[in-house]
């Protein structure tokens, strides 16, 4: 009887040991599975923050995003008031068009009708100069012979004759210029003026492009620091982006 009880006790201990071992192995397998499914990384998380500011200084016209908004790279987030700048650009474009016409005229030469008109102006100026010279000579003769005219009348006739002669000479030069065309140095000067205006326009259009603020990368607006009407500058960020 005692042996049977002792045997049963040993068997019970063995069964309990087997059950404990089985439970332990199941626990270890479950822990292994959880460890395999979970990735643990160690180190510091780097959260980068970017300041968004305009490269030009002017009043802010519009702010298009708010704190917490998600933005994409290249998205417009704010603009500056560009009315005055755009008016200046339109004026430059008008000046360029006028200067281009002047350059084209110098390169193409005068039309036949322009040449004929210049010749007609010269002929009329020569005729007027001859008449004025005749009046002066007669007045001078009268003054010297019988003093039938005053000294003032003689001076007036002399000045008129000189003025008419100068007008005729200017008309002659204009006629010759119309016939011969512009000089190379005049064409070069006109082209240089045109190039200067075009360069100025390119510069102003580049400045205008800087009146639009875009997101440099994808991110989230963390802080909105300026509002429409505030003065923006390179040293005054409008947003903080992360």
C-alpha cells in the first residue's frame, strides 16, 4: 500500500513537472513571436524645422496656409503686394517697344516718302532763307544810302536772315541723313540703350518672382508668424515648417 502511494506521488510530481515545462515552452514561444513582430530602434529622433521667409522686403498681400496645414514642395504659401512693381514692369515694356521701333528704323533706313518730305522741307527752307537775305540786303542798302529805315529795322532783318539761313542748313543735314541712313555709331548707341532696358526688365521680373513664397519641401506648418499687411523681409520668417 505504501509503495502504491509513493508511486502515485512520484507520478503526480512528474505530471506537474511536464505541465510546467509545457507551459514554460509555450510562454517562451509566444514571447519569441511578439519579439519578432516588434521592431525596437534606439537613438535620437531628428525633427528638422525650416524657417520660410521672403527674399524681398514689402507688405504681405496674402497668407494661404495656417498652423497645422500640410504642404507640398513648391506649394505657394504667401505673396507680397506687387502692384507698384508690376506698374514699373509695364512701363519698362512700353519703353522697350518704343526703343525697338527706333532701332528698327535706324537699321531699315528711311522710307522713300520720308526722303521726299525731307527734301521738300529743305527746298522750302532754302527759299525762305533767300527771301530773308534779300530783305536784309535791301534794308541795309536803304539804311546806308538815305537812312530811310531805323537801325532796329536793319538789325531785325539781319537776325531774320541769319535764322532762316540756319534753318536751311539744318534742313539740308536732315535731308542728307534721310538719304544716307543712320551712322553706325548711332545704331550702336540705340542698340545699347535697348539692351540696357531689356536687362532692367529681366531684373525686375526676377524680383517679381521672389514676391511669391513657396514651400521648399513637404511638411507641416508649425508656426504662422506674420499676417497680411505686415512688413516682410529676409530676416522676418513668415512660417516655421517641419
